[in-house]
């Protein structure tokens, strides 16, 4: 399915659901944390900004990670999947930074009240990486209280951890900084490199380029061992693992892949189906 067609289908479906589903009481900022289910730290909202309420829908479903694609356009950081969808009103600040800051203030220093673990904001750079990152770094400075920060070799935890993905040219200016409010999303080629987890805390890669199995039939044992070896190697270095392009249509194949990722202790499960992954993880947790 073409990306634009997929975006329209997802937006149409989500908009229809949004009108019939009330926001859970436990999702409201400032609500007593004793009456809310725990956050789903493994849940990653891929293309989060395509939902009717970017960020907020994912947080209502208790996701621990959200993804925003950004373009540098006339000095602004605009959020969109494709250039034809760029809208000057849909900035990184309006959709993510300002709502996160307001929520953290309301929840006394954390995105989820009573849970100090940072929520991940994965920022996928779609324009030239170096220039876009430098503008992003400038835009993050007013929110310095919000973000996990690298300061002269030390990592100071914040309510939100920004991780930079997309155009690889962002790496050069990031590595040159002694103080930064963001971290780098590596690839499997970076696993075992000299770069520490204080620079590359996350390793992401394309599932289909590394595994032939798409959830139909048994998982080949050689591929299962490969998956577990990758995750074990990352964890030994303090890094997390995420695969994109995993099956995402509701059904047994998707559940089978998610099940194997959980069994291997993958850190993030990638989806556009917020309710589907929430239900899957809650069911597994109860089991």
C-alpha cells in the first residue's frame, strides 16, 4: 500500500474510532496514579502524528515511545510523513514539545504520574540531517528541563528522552557536542562499535532486511537464535532494540511476531495500531 494511501486509511479509521471512544479516566493529566494501569514501556507508536490526536492518543493508550517525522522548512520543524502533507501549523513544538511540557508540569515531573522512567520521543529527520539537527538542538534548548541530557560524559535523566533517527548526517554535529539534549538511533551495523550507550542508547533496523519470517508458520530456529543474539549483544552494552517493518495487520501473524519479540526481550514493539498493541501487551501481562 502506498504511504499516502496508508496514511489516509489510518487517519480515517482512527477518526471514526475517536468519536466513539471516551478518553480513559486514568489517562487524564494529574489523575491519581494508584487508579491507572502501568505504562506500556515496550509500546512504540510508529508514525504517531498520523493519529487524530498526535502524542495524546498514544499516551491515552499508555505507550512508552512515540515517533515524529520532521522536515526543516524555512526555519521551522514541521511534522509530516511526506512533503506534500506539510502544514505550517503542524510543528514539532505544537504537536509534541508544548504538550509534553504541559503534561510533565501537571504530573509533577514525569509524563506518567508516579513513574519516573522517561518516555522516548523518537525524532525521524527527513531533510538533510546536519542542518536539521542543529535547528532541532536550538529548538530543544527552551525545554532543557524536560529532556534527558548528556553533559560532559554524564547522562542526566529527564522526563523525556529524545532519540534522533532518519538522515544519518545528523551524527556528525551530535558527536561533536559535549552537551546535548538528544541521543542517536543506531543501526545493527553500529552494534558492537566503539560508540557507547551514552551516544547510541537505541539500535533500530528493518525487520524484513534481517529476517525472512513474517509470522506465518514456525519461526525458523536459526532466525530465533539470531534475534536473541542481537538483543543480548545490545543489552550487554546498555542499548535497546527496536525493529520497524514488522507485520502490523491485526491477526495471528502479527501476534506471532510480537510474541517472539517479547520472548527475546525486545525493548520496543512497533505499531500504528495503538489499541491493538495495548490489548496484546495487557493480555500477555495478565497471562
